[in-house]
């Protein structure tokens, strides 16, 4: 099934760009490397339809502590995942809330790498990220437990949960 997501892509790119700009304080500015990008894919798995969006925005920051002429690299990424019944999927989507209403599971995960260095990344992340989904309706999800990470893999600051979508929409399961 093909869903028209062109307007959704535009919305998600603008949202990430706005979110990154809001994170900048009075002493920091971002020089973008280019406009945000967005890639949306959908996958049918038996009765389920999974939709994944990945939005990227990067550039260089300068603040009083920056000692390089070129600035510090900054990479922001947002992942959205929606899983719902393929038979009831919308034909066109303009806003994430439309998919949130349809989906049995909706996740949003945001990560920003600041002053990207090897081997230890530094940054912050929030939300939930879909790790895996089976055609039998079981979702494995990473849930952020600590927002800040430094010199360690961001996944080390998460816990893993399993959700059975056959029991209905996730928000209805918790009532």
C-alpha cells in the first residue's frame, strides 16, 4: 500500500529544524550544512503496515568555548515509527497526529550529537525507538532512561520493552 506522505515530509523537516533552533541558547548558533532531509518508508507484514520516517538536520555550532575556526559538528536526527492495520491505513497524511490516531503503536525518538568525536559520542536523546517488529504483532521498543550520554553508546541509556499489538492499540492497553 502506498500512502501519500509528501506533505508529512515537509512538516517533519520543518519541525526538526525548528526544534534544533529552539535548543540553541544565547551563546550558540547553528550554521546548517544544508536543508533538513526526510525519508519515509512503509512495509507490509501480513495484516500490519509499518511506516518509518527518518529526519536529519546537521551543521556546525559556534559558542564561546569553540576553539576551531570551522565550529563544532552538530547532527540532529528524529525517528518516527507507526504500526497499524494495513486495511485501515489512510491514503494521504499531512501531520503526524493523523498516523498517531490510526496506529496501534506510534514512537518518536530524537537524538542530537554535539561536537561529534570518535570514539566517544556526546549528546542527548529522548523518546522511544522501534527496535524490531514481527508479523505476529510483537514490537520491541527502546525507551530512553537517561537523556544525556557521553563517551558511551546512546543505546546504553535505554531499556527494552515488548508490546503485543494484537491486544489493541497501545494507548488502549494501558487503560
